[in-house]
C-alpha cells in the first residue's frame, strides 16, 4: 500500500541526477469510480545558470519527453533541475503509479543510450 501522495525516485536507470516524481493529484469520489489523475515530473540536472548540464545536451539527436536535449530542455522549476511535466489518468492509483513509472523510465532510455555510446567512444578513442 502506498502511504504518500508523492513518490520520488532518484538516479533512474543509473542516470546521475535524473529524478522522477509521481504525484497523486486526485481521485474520483468512491460513488463515481476509482479513476485517478497522476502528475508526472521528470527532472534532469541543471547548472548554476539554470541550463541543462552540458553532459546531457545532445540537441535534436536525442529527445526526452518529446523535447530535444538542449540547454533549454524542460522548464526551470527548482534550483539545479530542469523539469518536464505531464499528467496521466488511470483506473486506480496503483495502476497509474506503475504505468507512469514505466512511461517516464522509457522517456529516459534514449538519454541512457546516448550517454553509454559517448562513454564507449571515449574508451575507443586513440589518445596520444
């Protein structure tokens, strides 16, 4: 049983600084049904100017939440993070929670793949 209306996951998929927040924004009255609204937030680290950190900038080559990973990706909501926010509707909180977590983890997969590819290129580089 989930005891809080907010669930936070950090370091998602092993991506440093990545954070997922799932917020139970409300449910129907029991006499009407069990449908719930979940606010989903995906955050990535930002520098002191509020831009997405350079390590995570891939431009149009990589998109997360449908937006290119540029300095202005998402919105600056809190110090040190840039955030993309959306909502999900589900029949129950538990169902919406699981589906939202999977959806946001999928959104991060292109970034994870790009970071791994970059790391591999650096390993293969022929440094003098």
